[in-house]
C-alpha cells in the first residue's frame, strides 16, 4: 500500500502481517498514553487527541516506525489486523 511505503511497513509482505512479523515498533501498553496503540486510537478518532497532529485523520496518517526487519520473531500487534483490513 503506497501510503505505508515510507513507514516501518516498507518491505513487509502480507505474509509478514498475517504472521505478525512485520518488524514495526508497536507498544500495546494501554496504560502509557504515548504508546503506539494510544497514538493510533487518536489517528482514527477513537480517543481524544493529546497529540493534535493525529486527531481526526486516518490510520495511514499514523506512521509505523521500523524496529526490526520483517520476518523477525512473532510479536502480537493489534495494528497488523488493521493494516490487513
């Protein structure tokens, strides 16, 4: 998807997403307001935005950052299902 080509998803395949091995940095720490799971909630309008740059935009406005190369170890990331959708 071109909108994600300049993010941490660059080079990841559909298989990498299905296997939850995209290699992006994505924290599921729901108690941390700065965790990626909270930032994406702001980007899609599910949560009030403490970071106005994200508020009211879409998921692709949130840019995933690469943490490791694709095909790394399995790590559950709820955003992988959003990207697949």
